[in-house]
C-alpha cells in the first residue's frame, strides 16, 4: 500500500488525532530520505512496537555546516515513497524547510554530555541541529516511540539523553546497523563513492572489527586503536577519529572496569565521510 504523504502540520495533526481517537498507537522513524535497506529495517522494527508507523523525511539544514553537502545531499521523493510502500508505512511526514522553520524561528536546543567531542569536534553545530529538529519532530508527530539506528551511535546517545533530560513522553529504540555483504554500513552517502573508493570503503568496518577483537583479547586499547588508524591511513582514508568510549555516556575510557564499550570511527575517502562503530565486550567477559 502506498503511504499517504503529508506536507503541512495541519494535515499531519488531523491524521494522528484520528489514530489517537481510534486508540491506535504510532511510532516515528526520522530520516533524511534517500532511503536504503537500513532505513527500511527501522520501519519494520517500528511496526513491531506500534499499530501505525510514520516516517519523516526532512533534510535538516540546521545540522549541516557551511562547507558540508546540504545542496548535493541526495533527494528522491518518488523512490522513497515506492520503497516505503513495500514495508507497511502508514504516513510520510514531508515538511519543507519553511514549514519546519517558519520566519521568526529562533529557538535552539544545545545538548552537552554525550554530544561533547567525537562528531562535535569536527561538526560543532551538528548536534544542536539534530536535537532541535528531533524535539520538533517528537512534538509534531507525538509518537509513543521513535526508532534510531546504531549506525549513528553518538546521535542515538544524544537523542536518548535529550528525551530523558526534557522528560519527553516517548521511548527511544535503537536498531542494529544494516551492512552490505562486504561489511560496509549502508548509508545514503555511499552513493558519493567512486567505484575505486567503494572497494576500499569496507576496510573501515574490517579495522573496527580487528581492533575490537584485539581489545576483547586483552591487548592495550591505545595500541589497538593506533594500529587501526594506521591501517586506515595506509588504505587511503583520512581519519577524523577512531576511539574507544563508554557505550552509555560516551565518556573517554581511563580504566577498563567491565563497563560496556563502543569503538567509534569517522574517516574520509577523498570527499566522502564514512561513519561507523562497533560494540566491544569488556575484556574480562571474554
Ligand atoms: P539518515 O537518513 O541518514 O539521517 O538516517 C535516518 C536514520 O536511519 C538514523 O536513525 C540512522 O541511524 C538510521 N540508519 C542509517 N543508516 C543505517 C543503517 N545502515 N543501519 C541502521 N540504521 C541506519
């Protein structure tokens, strides 16, 4: 069934109010479109949690820096609608920038905590843009749950923190990263890769996996991370960061005390920035 597309807040509210009257729950999957199997997996998971599923598609200008790819970010409304028709999505919320940020809009949410460091060191405005638009989406759609991918792990942690800190009345559900058969995390930005870069791209996941295995086996985390960064450099990547963090707070690790760990990395292949991460079992648990 082709999902209905709504572009104004009035239309959106009339649909969600009718669901509420009929006592039907709904979940939200926020996206920037150019959908792939990773996004569709989030929709399938949303379906397990609620009677109705809303997918928002909004390329949020507020989370792009001035030198970033806002203008060339892939947009494919017809293709997205066709893909969503295959996964039982009820509604596509597709506001334009003027609907989301009308003239006079002047409020920003600036998260700290999990938003410190990592992405913020390279994209200082990114999480303020994400937190502000997520807060608006949660208020507009009023879902009982929203689904976010672990692929953008820091974003998932920041959104969980946002919901907790502002007492927003919804659950945040994390979904595992969907990968290509060679391990590359699916991403709308993978289409920027040249055929040659596409062959190199899975090395990011491979190096994360090797470093994780080495840390789990009890090797020094600083050495494991340095080796992975070196190997990525040799393969042709420019590494922004590759680092081990506390999986919940994203705080840097001083001592391994059995806490859940996450290895997070971002690296460039020429003009394309790839992001990935992997869970690491605390060494004493292996
Ligand atoms: P985006 O459209 O890139 O902003 O992503 C929208 C949502 O889809 C975010 O919660 C992402 O973490 C999630 N997502 C993107 N790629 C993947 C993937 N390969 N596997 C799982 N979730 C993903």
